[in-house]
């Protein structure tokens, strides 16, 4: 783990409060354009998002140049954009395997360009090297996101939770479905793991839980196939792990998923360990 950047932390504390005020304001049905203070808040939060993305890009770029294997830990799911850019510069074309209850394909969320709800929209828009995005476990999405997927010419392929479960209920094995998913990925693969892709019992305090989702072992089985099929894992992020002062269950599961992702990344980049 790297130490937390003090300047970023202070900026985040300030902008988080600003964003909360903004959200309270629009929740009352007020017009943003009519309020100069709120317009400034939106601008500042968007600039803060851009600052963070640039910071992550610069940090991860240096680490990759030094031959390090890198994983980015959220925080919310907005954080890995800069890392994916740095990976694209180093590796060229790659695919993203996203485990998530949501598509994260919104153009912007309530005026915020770089929110967790837009991470994949931004990644696909800003990083042409991402040849394919495969989303697994989605069970909450909007009409615009559906249209984006349908118009993507298979750059985005979404395995909805409901459809996966239906196929299983009707007798298809998880082996068959996971083979199909992995076979659609290019040679180089990045994992974007939103913890809310799991069943909520495994992440009770994540920010936007949705009923349904996976057991941890089901996802591990899927991820292991990246290696089993000879594909190269180039990096990962793990996001949206909630915190709760009364119990450490969110952190317990999060730490185990992180441990698994680290192992997969090292094994994929260590020929003898494959
Ligand atoms: Mn997400």
C-alpha cells in the first residue's frame, strides 16, 4: 500500500462536503443554473475529479514504467480512470472485465462528469485501446445505458445477473457460461471489481447495493479462467468496499477479494506460477 496523499485527502474532504450540499440542493428540485454558488460547486467538483484522475495516471504510469504490478483500491468506482490510461500507454489494446451490479455507463451523474456512475462511459470514451468491456452481474441500469450497450457494436457486452441466473436455472453450468464470457475477452485483460457485484450479504455497507449478485467463489472461478486460457492479466481495481464502525465484515470480505486479485495478478505475470 502506498501512503495516502495529504493534499488529495484535504481536497477530497472539502469537495465531498460541497458535493453533499449540491445534492441536497437539487434533491429539493431546485435549478442549478439559477444559483451561482451551485454552478461553482459543480465546476469545482468536476475539476477535483480531473485532478484525481491526473494524479492516479501519473502515479501508476511511473510504477508501470518501473516494472511494478499495480492494483488500484477505491474509494468509489470513479478512481481507476487514470490507471486504465496508463495501462493503455504501456500495453496497447486490452479488454476490461467488470464485476458490478451497475453498468456505470452514465454520461454524467447529476452534472458530475467523473462520478462512480460514469467510470465505464468515461473509460470507453477516453481510452480507445479498450477494445471490449464485458460486464458481469449487472442488475440495475437505465434506458440510456441500455441504448449505449445496444449501439456499441459489441464493444460492450453485458451479462445481466437475471440472464445468468435464468440460464443456470434451466440447466446451463457456470463452467459453460464462464467459458463463454472469457472467450469474448482479448489477450490482455484488466479486472474492474466493484464489490457490489457480489451478494449484499458480502458487502452490506457498500454505497449502492442491489438484490442478487454472486458468491465470492463464483467470481473467483470466473477470474481464474483468465489465467487458465492463457490470457494476461495486466492490472485491477477493487472499489466500493463499505466501512462500518460496528463490525469489520465489509473489510474482511474486501481484504480477501484483494488478496485473491493480487495473487491472480502475480501468477499471471510469473510464468512458473501459471
Ligand atoms: Mn461500479
